[in-house]
């Protein structure tokens, strides 16, 4: 029996069904990727937090020379001597610029390795805050950097989250057992680490807004 060929209408129907299924599938794949990023970001935040606490346990001081006020390490801005400044999220979590030296110094001390896979030197332009051995004299790699961190130096290297943005690290450098966060929130710990996660900040959104209870599921923090 002679087979009847598909009609143009039937072919168009099949194409339409395939297009609809693909349209339903792509958002689901995007959600899976986003959840995987959130899990990786949370894992990083916990690892950074534990590395800082381990550093203090080993050396009885935090990986910073600052004394007096608590400090916060911004990836896109120089470190601040006050943790109460309510910065704009877009200024803090930039992903399109070179990370600041202070931020890279902190992670170089914890990893005992500079971005790009280089070991820290004692002097010259490659030195980490004069001499990193003063803060990590045993040369302990407390924090294991990612493969991206150890790639050859580029403007995008350094310790970043899966979206390519820096983390935010608060240190209790006045050693009073608490850290003041934007929005009058206090953390009773040696350190607090924040990842912007999937929070989509507007140009005027502040850190206090990101830390608000309604955004808690979008922000990644060490105290979760």
C-alpha cells in the first residue's frame, strides 16, 4: 500500500509542538542552573567562613592587621573601617571590573596563593601587603581556591562566586565578638560572609535591602 506523505499542516503542527516543548524546557534548565549556582555559592561562603575561623584558631588573630574597628572587604571597593555603611549592591557586587588589592590580599593569605596560581613573594610589586608570612607564617593553605582562581592572571580572576561576582567579607577586627551589618543586624561571630546569590539589585538597592527578610532566600550568607 502506498504511504501517504505528510501534509504541510501536519508538519507545521509537529514543529509547533516541538517549539512549545522547547519553550517549556529552557526555563526549567535555567532554574536548575540557578539552583546549582546557589548551592556552589553557599558552599563557597561556608568554606570562606570556616577558613577564617580556622585561621584564627591556628594563629589567635584574624587575617588582617587592622585593629580598632571591624572591617569589611569589598571585591569592587577598597576595604572599609566601618561595617555599618549601607553600600549600594551594584557598587559592591560588580562582576565586570578588577578585584581590589585588599580583597585579593585576604584570599591570598587564606589560600597562601595569589590569583593566577602564583605563590606570594616577600617584596616588590608581587608582595602581599608587605610580607604575607607575618600573618600566615606556617604557609598553611587554609582555603582551597577554585580552578578559576589558579588560572593565569586576568582582570576576571580572584575569588568570585559562580556568577563572577566577589563575595563580601566582614571581620571582627576589634575582637568584641560581634559584627554590625547594614540594617542594624548584628552577627555574633568572628566573621560574616555574604554572597549576592540570585538577588537582582537595582541601581539604588542597598545591602540592607538585600539582607531584608523578604530577600533571605536569594542572598547567601555564612549564618544560614
